């Protein structure tokens, strides 16, 4: 399965792996189909690490996601440069709508064992890694929204305009 994330910085094309992370890809696809991501921002951008989106609007309103899903991080995929993974809280099975794209290899985010479950990778960038790098270079600041601390929020919002599913014929 292939998708494009069209942002104010350009388009990022990804290939998703339903064979490696079926629940995660199905969950992500449902958000795409419902247009959940459209109009949201990359709300956590850390250069030389990753860019993250999936819950916040440009006016910093939180968009409530659906139910949490199980962590499929033990799927053999690693958090390498250009891979997409599911963000979560401390509970390993707390991922829902937030995702990230690795700007560099991040082996500390990989599955190690049950006590160090890591983060589920479910696809990779096939075109547009320069857009990921461009987003990672924007100026950021930390903010507090009614007691919710957000780290590394872009000063100028990086907005997701559309997320599209497409199929490639070989």
C-alpha cells in the first residue's frame, strides 16, 4: 500500500507494510479514509531525530483520536532513516493516531524484548525524504497548553493538506 502526505513543505510518499504490521496499517488507513489527518500539523519536530504528527491543529486544538491499538513493534522492522512509526505513551499499547517519520536511524526506538518493546515501524519513505529534512530544519519552541507540555513545536506551522492512498503497478 502506498500513500502520499501532502504538506505545506511538499509531498512525502510512503510504502506501508500490511504484511508486517496489519493492525497498524489498518488503523492508519482508517484515519486516512476519514480524512482525520487533513489540516493537522507536524507538532513535534526534532532535527536529527524525527518529525511527528497526528493530533494537533494549527491553532493548537487537540483532535481526539480513536481507540488505542496493540504495539506490533516485534515485526522485524527497525527505526531507520525514512521509516514511519507509531508514536505512543509509556504504555506500549497506547498508539492511536500519532505517527512519526525518522529523519535518521534511531535504534533506541526498536523492539528489544517485552520489557523494552520499542515503537512499531509500519512503512518507509519512497520519495520526498528531502521534505522530511526540510520540515526537520524549521524553527521550534516548547509550549504549554493548559498543562499539556509540547516539545519542539514549529513556530510556523507545517500543515498536512491531504493524505492520499494510491497503488503502484509494476
